[in-house]
């Protein structure tokens, strides 16, 4: 971490509370796959994942690319999962990956529209979050770890909630690992940006088998929609060296 701070010119603050307390009702995904033809009247949700994911089988699967750039460690894709509340494991509903039939784009369109509606309806509220033992000079929002916390970045409704809570027109969003999301105003000082980037980078680079790696870049959101990205090529190179 000291090398990384020197590389990016970051401050000396140490990461302490790098993630919110886990939601006790966090869902668990089963190692099973269902086809789109078998999901009528089931709860479908979008899921964001790195194309280097080990939890999902993306071979020959029809997905949308959410984010890619030259030198990125891995493109970020949008797939879909089904929540089956009738199939309960350890008291929690089962999660299944949904595959599209014969790369049928109409199937994917139906999945996307259904998933967007269901994601908007989820109650995953943003809360104020301080990831350091020191008082932050700026406000950061996060939410309890859950199957669909990172997916809030796909929902205009959820992002508009963040706009309202922060009282700003532009957001900076971090989704470093699956189940995590951190949001702050884009218009913060250079020192505060360095602190936010330090937090994001520490989580990206940490060894954490429980939370799968997601994305090393930051997203700029305006009016509830992704408008741009803040690429962090140094992180991309470090990830490539580690793997």
C-alpha cells in the first residue's frame, strides 16, 4: 500500500472500515443455471460482474458490456440472475444464473426490461459511511453488503436517491468488489479525491475470497446515469501483475 500511495500521490490515511457491516439476509448463489425459457413469473435481476468472474459461466453467453477500455484488467458485463424464494438454503432464497437461449437477443431484451423494474423496486437504502477512523471532510454513501448492492449503479432510481442525499448533480461511484458500492460528490477537493481513491484502491487490491473483484475504475454519474469514467490504469497494471 505504501508503494501504491507514492505511485498515485495519495495521502497517508490508513483504511479501517473498508466495508459496511454485512447484511444478515444476504442471499447465496447456487452453482446452478436456468434457461430463460424456464423463468416465467420468477424474480429476475441484472447482475454486474467482471468477465474474469469465477462465479458465473460466461462461455457463449449473451451479455451486455457495461464498461471496457484499453488496458482494463477485465471488461464489466451485465448478466441476469433469478431469485427463487421457494428454493431456500440456510433460510435464504437461492440465486441462479440465467442463460439466454441460442443467443436470442429478444430473450435478452425481455430479461433486461424485467430486471430493471425489479432492481428499481428493491429496498437497499443508501447510508452515510465513514471508512476511516478519522472524520472525513466529505460525505460518502454506501449500503449493507448484499447480492444486488453493486447493481444500484444500473438503476437511475437508486442513483437519484444518492443525488438527493448528497445534494449534488454529479456523483463519483466505486464498485470495487461484488456486493459493495461507495458514492460521493464528484466535486470534492483533490485531497479528498485522493482519499476516496485510496479507499477504492485498497479494496480492489485486497485479498478477499468472500467478495469477488469487480472494477478498478470509477464512474461519473449525472442525472442518475453513467456519463463518464475515471480510469485508473495504475490499478489495472498492478492487477495484471498480481494475476
